[in-house]
């Protein structure tokens, strides 16, 4: 390098050194440098803590990876819609079957697309809604393969029998919380349900034997405790002593007569009115059971008959609001 260029370079390096030294001794410059460093740290943290785009959740079909906080969701299971609504994520729901919708969820029939029935989805309407996520379960679980061809789909079916129901209820609530970023809310809701169950079970211990019955089209069916029973949780979670075992397993219980109820003479009677829940015409459950045989039972004599909110026990079974109502209703019977 020529001497002139060497001297010029040396001068530049010296000037730079003096400038750095001056900056190091200038308090305002130090503050600026610190602020810049803090901004850099914040930017790194924000990048590190950036919300995920996907989340892996547990379903009735095992673990599935789905979009995180989806904005357009089709729900083909009223119990799951109930839980989504209860956790505050209802704005994401863009389509449901406008079929047998419980009255307390009826606003969704005006705010969402009609996607058919619980048993026969309208696949064209579902596809046109351009969902980010589809949720099936129970009555619609068999449609999973067709739904997966449209968008990511998960099966959040509820189990029957106390153990299976409790497991699926906890899993489904936790999964919905994870999907919508509402894990804390889901955990708090489950804790509240658990506390309610414990209270009711303690109160029911000495209240005598009970029976769950359902009326439908003029017929009466009974539900006893069973690992596969629809309402086994009444006995094995909520603590009602069963008046009888369930003989045959059927989704609508075992057909019984008024004479059977009279001979069994339960101390507690829990009654569902299926016709009222699904909008069928006919006598109410209360009218159908108003006869000398049933009126002579201990349950009726003592006023220990509970006519339940059948929409929540039957149509949206397993949803957070529905389960809360069930706990409160049984609690009012035994408390």
C-alpha cells in the first residue's frame, strides 16, 4: 500500500476510535444503546413466543394435529357446540346442523350456515363454508372420512358408562381449550364440575334408591347402572343408589310398565321427556306418569320426582353447560 493511503487509513481508524471513546463516555448515548438493546431483546422474545399455527390434541381417534385458533369451524355435535359456547369461542362457529338444536343454543341457527342434520350432513354446504376445522362426534362420528376430504376434522365423541363418559368429557373439554387457546378456562370449568360432582355424590349417599326413566311416544324406558349405559353417571358419578340393574343394553333403555315402577317403588325418580326434547307431539312425561300406579310410589308420595331439562340430558349431553345443569338438577333432588 502507498504511504499516503496508509496514513489516510490510519487517520480514519484513529477518528473512529475517538468517536467510540466519546460515545462510551456520553450518558445519553449509553441510554440510547441500552434502549436499542432492550428493543432487540423484546423483538427476540416476541419471535420466540409467537403463537403456533397448529396444535396436537387428543380425540376419540387418537392424537390429531389441527389448526390453532381456527376462525371458521363447523360443529356437528351439539354437546361440543355447548362446550365451545361455554368457553367463549362461539364466534368461530360458522356452521352447524339446524336439526334438533337445544333452545339455549338456538341463536346459532341464525348466525351459522345450516349443514344438514346430525345424521346426514350437507357436504356441499360444509364445503362452501370453507372451514378451517370440522368437529364431529356421537351421532355424526361415522361421517369423519367424508369430512376429512373437506378440511381437518376431529372426532370428539362422548363415551357411555361413567368411566368412559368422564374420560371423554375431560378429554374433549381440554382439547377444545387447547384448540382455541383457552386452556385455563377449560381447566377451571373442569375443576368446577368435579367439585359439583363430589358435593352431589355426598348428598345422595343416604337418599334411598333411585331410577332414571325416559318417556317416548307413550312408552317408558328405564336406565340402570351399566358400563355401557347412557345415564350410568347418575349412579356411579352422582351417587344415586340404583333401584335396579339394567338388564338389556339399548340406547333408549329397557322398556318397562307402570306396574314395574309401582313394584320397584323407587325413593327417587328422575324423568326425561324425549318427545319434548326433539319436538315430537304427544303427552308430556308428567301427564303420562300421572296415574295411580306411579302416584303410589315413595318417590311421588314424598315429592322426590325430578322432571329434568331433557334437551341438556339428551341432545347436548356432555357439553359444559349441559353437565352443569345435570349436576344442579340432581343436586336439587338430593340436597
